[in-house]
C-alpha cells in the first residue's frame, strides 16, 4: 500500500492510498478511523477524481460518523468498567 495524497481538513486527517487497483480513502480523528475502498477503474482523472468526490457534504457525514463511533465506544467502555 502506498500513500498517494493527503487532503488537508481541520476536522480529520484524510489520506489516499493505492493498492491492488483500488484507492483507499482513510479518515482519521484521534484514535478512530474510517476507510472507503473504490476501484481505480471507477474513478476518472485518478487521484484528482477522488478529490472531486470528497465534497463538503460527504466529509461532514464522515465527521458525524466519528461522533457516533466515539459515543458508541464510550458507552460500551463505561458498561465494561
């Protein structure tokens, strides 16, 4: 897996990797991460095509998912301890 690009964002780290004819888009926020895989053949313009589909609406949804992930994990952790 090789890193192809990083997209600056104040809410999370966004990295784009290439592996086995797929793009892997990884979002990181603290100790949480989300990743999405898409075939290179499905994207026009290579990595620039990835930048085009990562619009503000999608990134906002990813950030909301991080909030849900964090609260779900915190609730589980509190039940355990």
